[in-house]
């Protein structure tokens, strides 16, 4: 696992998700995150990684791997 993935999954623990519940192909909806939770995750990502992730960049049907790719792309362009 890469550092961004591990940090991201660790961040989800603040939302009541156990790290062993999360797989690379888990979607936000499978983990029972609604649209409000996705907004909160976007804010947490900004605090954790120092990059802004817009609300529309994380969708309920996105997998954890897709979310990590969004974060990594933002880190590269920052």
C-alpha cells in the first residue's frame, strides 16, 4: 500500500470506519457515506493533505482507489 492510501484510510477511522473494513474496491456508498459525509471527508482531506478536493470530485459510487487517485493528482499539481 502506498502512503496516500494508508493516510486516507486512516482518515476514514475518524468517521467510524474500521480500517479492516476498507478494501481498495470499496465504494463510499458501501461504507455508508452519504453526500454530507462526502463533504466532511473533502474538508478532512484538505486538512490532512493540504489540497482542496471539491465536493463533486468524490461521489458515492467512487472506490477508495479512485479517491486516492484524485488526491494524488492534486498533490502532484500542488
